[in-house]
């Protein structure tokens, strides 16, 4: 079973990297577990949004998962900041 074209272990590793990159880019302070969660959930959420809009820009594979995870995690951090205000 795979997640967005990568295996579960790769999804955790790439999700952690995507979450960490988003954390650095958005200048937020979160732990490694939250980075992994943000990266994985961000990739899933952004893929769902793109599919709902009938846009298949990124495709499958680890690079596509990293890009969607990064963008999705940035969106989740932004939404979290808006909700907390």
C-alpha cells in the first residue's frame, strides 16, 4: 500500500522533510513529530484539493510528494495561525 505514489516509510521520511522545510519557511517552531504530521497531512490535503479542482499538476513519486507536502504544510500552518488569532 502506498501514499501518493510512495510507500508508508518513505511517506513518513518525506513528510518529515516537507514539514521541516515548511517550518523553516513559515518561521514556526514545532517538533519533529508535528513536522511529520504536517508534511503527510499537508500532502494529502493538497492532493485532495487539486483533485477536487480537477488539477493534476504534481503527479506521483517522492519529488511530487515532497512538493505537495511542503505546500500543503505551509497552508496548514497559515490556516492554524489564522484560527488562533
